[in-house]
C-alpha cells in the first residue's frame, strides 16, 4: 500500500469530517461531560464528535490505497437552491405556517435539478406537503400552526 494519497476526494472528505469533529468536540469542552452512568450535557456531543473524528480518519486512511476519481464540476445551481431552502423554511414557518412554508420550500429545493420542470415540481410540492402534514400534524400530533398569522388565518 502506498503512503501517498491517491484518492483526493476521500482525503478531502476525511479531513473535513475530522475538522468538523474537532470543532464540535472543542465546543463541548465548556460543558460538563460526566460519566457513562451520570451523563452531563456535554457527554453525548463529545461521544458523537469522537465517532465523527474516527469516521473521518478511516475515510482519510482509505485514500492512501486506491486510485480515486477527480473532482467534478461544482454544482452551483444545486447549492444556490438547496442551501437556502431550509433557511427559508426556518424563517417563514411561524409566519406563514407549516403548510405554505413547506410547499414553497419544496418548490425552491426542486429547482436544484436542471431536469425538474414546473408541473412535476408542483406535483412534488403538493405530495410532500400533504404527506408531511399527515405525518407530523395528524399522525404525531406536533403542536404547530398549519397556516400562520401572515395569511390572516
């Protein structure tokens, strides 16, 4: 096995996971960790940080032994629509309500694909909104407004 990284995508992913784990582990140092029997508020985040670090290290080590594929083009369209979608939902769910906020969020996220056309996007948004309302509102009984005050309901 060669010690020179050949698969740069796995190396980058592993290092990124290790950096995220290190950051979140560092953030939990101010919290009381406790023990396995008497867990403090920092125990679970610390355990998750350690597991994420180990996963990142394994992925980075995997890059040493095999030939990888080159980085492809960055999907700017995907990032431009997927990243703002949950932000939009979070900012509008209280004002618009669950149903309209989720419907619009689904329409925004659907635009990430160049193959998605308007009619299938509308059908997708209706199905996702309908099923999510059934599951979260009626099935689980979560206490949120289906239609918010911005709509006068």
